[in-house]
C-alpha cells in the first residue's frame, strides 16, 4: 500500500515526435512528484506527410527481408536522424549509438517484424529515462505473452509489480513484451495504451494519465460536427462502446487492466496541459446533464434485409439466418428487427466475396 498519490503517465507518439513536444512531456512529468512511472510510445508524425518511426522500422525490416541493402541503410539513417535530433536537443551528453548498432544487426539477422516494430518505443524509453534520471525497465523482461500469442496477464502483473515497486520510479516503453522463447511480441496498434494500463494495475496507481494531442473525448467527430462539446466524465462501458464504433482517442483493449483494479483513466493534452480532459471511471459521480454521452460511427457496412410474412410466429427464424453467416465466419455488428423483418448489418469487406452464395442459402433455408 502507498500513502502518497501515485500516477502512471503514458505519452503517445504525437507527444514525443519532436524536441519541443518531447521537452513539454518532460516538463509535465517533472511538474508533479507523483508521476513516478512513465510509459512512452515511439515518436509519431511531426507534420502532415511525415512518417511515424514505427512505420519507418516496418519499412526497414521489409528492406532487410528483400535483401535491399541500399533501401535498408537509407531508411535506417532516417530513423537514426529522428532520434539524433531529440538527443542533441534534450540530452546532448547521451548516446544511443550502441543501441543502434545492436538494432541494425538484429534487423539484418531478421529477428522478426515485432522486434523491428518495438525498437521505436525501446529507443524512446532509453532517451526519456536519461532525460528524467529515472531507471529504464525493458518490457521484454517483465511483460509476457503465452505460447499461443495471448497476453499473460497474471505472470506480467506479478513480475511488473516486483520490479517497479522496488525501483519507485521508472520509464517503461509501451507496445511490446516477450514470448516464452524470448522473442519480442507486440500488442496490436495502439498497444502503448495497453502497456500504460498494465503498469497502472501493477503498481496499484491512483490514476492512469494518458497524454495525447487532444483534450480528451469530444461528443462527436470534429471533422463532421462543428465545435462539439468535450466529454469531461465517462464510464468504462460507454468508452468501450464509443471506441468500438470508431472514436479513436484510446485503444479499447487498454481499458480492461485498469477497470479490473478500478483505477480511473485521465485523457489529457500534452500541448494544452491546462485543459480539463476526460476522466474515465467505473461509475462517474459527475452528471453531465446530457441524455447522450457521445456519438461515433464507422463506414463501409452492408445491411442484408430479410422479410417474411408472420416471421414473429416462427421460432428460431433469426437463429437460422445467423447460423448461415456463422458457416462463413462472418461476425455481426447489429440486428435491428421488426415484426415481419430484420436487418443484418455486417462489414462490407467480410461479406463481399461470398455475398451471393449466402443470399442463395438464405432463399433455400429460410
């Protein structure tokens, strides 16, 4: 148990993309003593048309796979340049040269796509730890996956708790861990949010701060709705619904570890740290005064409309329709229904190739 307030602060790629933003992240961490554990993403885009470091690493790995030495070294030099700019501006007495040599050799030995992708977080973590004077903790030593690739929650929680509580402060790269055979394994895109949540649970944090380039959640997409209001408080389940339907502030899988431990998440803006942001918790005590929390949407769906007279009298009719789709491994998004009809809403890309076969089955079996 801890008596003083304890915060885990996770910074996204947009918050670490250039020396100015990286410096602002350092200032935010130093502004509050309770920000004792810091999780970092790889540097993101600095401007429109720029590339994320993770994308450069994927391209570098592909060049190594294809034996294209010229492209490999050209891309690798761009990655080194991104970190050199940060290093020279923020921590000129520190060098990542040894790490670059190790990574270059690892990519050439084709140590795996996940290894390549994880090195942006790894290097960013090393640099942040040096700038702050915090210990560096490599997730390869304490974030674990099982043989089948599934995240090993309990093993990880025990190992992280032991390492982090003994240190008191640390910087931990997000996005990756290790397999039982010691190879690197990454979470899906947005996985640094998951690491932040796992760390918050392991140290029994009072608050998990997720620093990004937006001031929390908005009630609607600002590219569609003009000047939408901000959402100051939201529950975990409301957030999952909005994330699932396309609201992309936070990776939806990042909610589970902190939800289990009942740790609130605070979404904050690195560029505007004074903004209120959005607090996510199991039961919000603050009433917004709005009947709807937020609206989100996704594109490229298809609706199959099924009509049959007296359908409501026929037991198991919808189940028969769904069992046909199950044979084709197609998942259902929504099933709005009426007394004689229903719609099955599915992702267009999932059903396009087999649509006419499925419709023929519907006609035969229903």
